[in-house]
C-alpha cells in the first residue's frame, strides 16, 4: 500500500512508532531478506470522519522511522494564500524540527519547511512530500553514526504557538545530536521488548554552546522571520498573544516575554522552578493575565539539562504563577 495518502478506507487504524526497530530492519522469520516495511500510519497525520470514525485521509511524514524521531505533536490550522486563493492547511512538525503543511480537506502535500537542525532528511519532493533520507544515518549493525537531533528531538512536547493574523509559527528548539548505534537482536528477544537502538547524547559539531533556540517561522512567506538563541534550553511551550508578545520558559527557571516582531527579550523573571508546562492567557474584569505552572521533572527537561551541567533543578513543589499584564 502506498505510504502517502489514502482517500477512503473501511475504518481507522492506529499504530505507534516502534522502539524495536528490528521489525523494520531485519528479515522476518522465514523470509530470505528484509521486506519493504514503511511502518504504515506511524509518524502520520490521520484525518477521521467524526460521524463514523472512517479514515478520510492520512499523510505519512516520515516512512520507516527507525530513530525514534516521531511526528506526534500538535496540529495547527491556518488559512494561507496558495496559488492566489485562500486555503485551510494543517501544519505539524516532528522531532527533527521539520514542518509539513497539508491541505486540511484532502491531505495533499503543500510544502515543507526545515528549520536547519537535522541531518536525517536531505531532500523533500515538492509534489508528494516524499523525504529522502541521508545514507550517512542509515543503520548499520554495530557502527556508531552521528544523528541530529538525538532521539529526544530538536523539539518535543513543548508546543508551538501560532499567530493566526500574521501566520507566524513560534517554535522552541533544543540544539542537540547523538552518536547512535544499531544493535540487532534475535526475534525472540525483540518480541520481549527493549531497545535495539542506543543513543549517546552529544553537542552538534563545532557548536558554540547555545542550546536553546526560539524560531519565528513565517508560514505564508515560507521563511524564518527571526531566531533567538541562548545557552539555556527552553522548557515550556510558547504562548503568542494578540498584544504582540511571545512568552517562553527555560530550564534555568526563567520566564520571558519576547517581542513577536524581532524576538528581543522585553521582560523576564526567575521562578521557583522551571516552567515545564503550557502557559495560558486569560482576561477578567478588564485585565489580562498570563499563568504558568512551575515544577521540574519532565523527561525532556531532564535531557535538556544534560547539556548545561551548571543548571540544577531545585527541589521545588508544583506552583501556579499568575502575572497581570500592564
């Protein structure tokens, strides 16, 4: 079956990405060689008809993902001018910090934008969205290879924020890589679970020590509007407000407000613990507020701190912090 798009089907199917990559890389019992296996529906956007649960369409962003570089994060709906006409698109990005834009009605590929921190994909077909994977990262048993990003991802659960008026998508990124090794196991060991990919985290080559990156991606112009870099990795989802601010939080406990047009930090304060959460904004009695939950402990935050050993996670309890905007 083709791994790109499906126009109709009897019903939905769900498969998770596998950590046991031998199922994609090794011959199946009784087979003479490795069969074609794209990991159908993994790393995919799936559209279901709510009245019946039937599968309307799907798009597989990455075939045969054997590096645990999932595409499992939030979907943003945005209306852009495509060929001179407004079209509703669904935009989503994977751990590689590549973003695909699809026609929300049909699943047809429209465009892809690479934010420049990965070494897995070397080209994207402009019509189908098919991605060409670098031969340098293809698994070879027992041979260590450089993979960027690490399996923790250049971006992970901290969500992006979309300004629907300017069509700017704000993306928090961790600059990171890994030396990874594929260690194939027997079929019985694979069936029992565990890992056959081993990752040793490392900095990118010739890195300057700035691991946190906040990127403003202009979806209409298909270009990066600005980039803010800092040594400390980001810990929170970003929040965009109608007042021209973008809020971010990092693993060193700072919560910051950026100018949405330039990325410049306009204000920041240090909290009792890292804001490893999803900031929100709300209004009451004519005043606007921004709230964020603090409390370290997410696996992504732990992985991020490994790159900045001078940053310690305080033993602080979970706290809700609310700020009133002037």
